[in-house]
C-alpha cells in the first residue's frame, strides 16, 4: 500500500471510532507511526478487516515505550508543562529532563545535568528496557528520532543510537509536531515498538 492509502486507513479507523463514540485508542507518534503503517499494509493485504487491524494496533500500542530528552526548557515552559521559575532554575543549573511515554502515559523519567549525561542515561535506560521486552518474549523494533536543526546532528544521534545497539536496524525519523512543539529543537528520542505480524 502507498503511504497515502495507509494514512487514509489509519485516519478512517480513528474517525469511524469517534463517530461511534469509541474514543480510547493508543497514540501513534511519528517514532512508531512508520512501524504501524507497515503493519497496517501487511494486515490489510492479509485480508484483515479494519476493526481487526485497529485491535492489533491498540494491543501492540500498549507495549510501546518512548524516551525523550530535551536540549532546552524554553518550550516546556511555553507549553505550560513547567513554570517559568522552574525553567529559569533548570537553565541555570543545566538540568535536562528525560521524559518517558509508556503506552498512553507521559512522565518525567529522570532529571540530569547536561545534554551529554541525558543522552547517556537515555541509552542506558533503553538497553534495560530492550532487555526487559526481550525477556518477555516480545518481537520488537528499536528506533531513534529527534528535532535537530541540522542533518549532521540527526546523523550523529542516529550513529550514537546504532553504536549502543549493535545488530539492531535503527531507523531515524524526525519527532512529530505533536511532540516537537513541546520539546523544541535539539530534542532526542528512542522508542521501542512491538512488531505486528499478519
């Protein structure tokens, strides 16, 4: 299926649900949307109905995990996620929050000093999470994302992620606007998604 057809199918699943009063569904962010789109295409080609495809996506979505580090607190302040006083103090102390989205829940995972330490903690946390998922017997993908201002920065993050996970095929995507508007430029992320097979 072409991307437009896959997107149309996903939108149709969500819109039809909203028309029928069924609102709960797992969020699909750009970090995991590519995997979901490929799965939708494979499931549709295998002959599954839209409701069955949606159910499989929601089931797998509950196992998704995304870690996000930010380079600046300015956009979290602008979005009302933190107060101006917290942003000012955090900037002075060079505090960088590491956020985690598990399923549908966003939390502050950790607060560290400096972007380099935040990236290191993100990679360490991802390694532990990947091990946990594999111990549970889940077939997973590991991907990277960011809101970098240059291709060189994006490539450096993808390379760093690939070095941390040798043998994994790490795909890099820009963070979606729904996340990037809150994190601002320079945010870096990695995610785990469960593979969905037909």
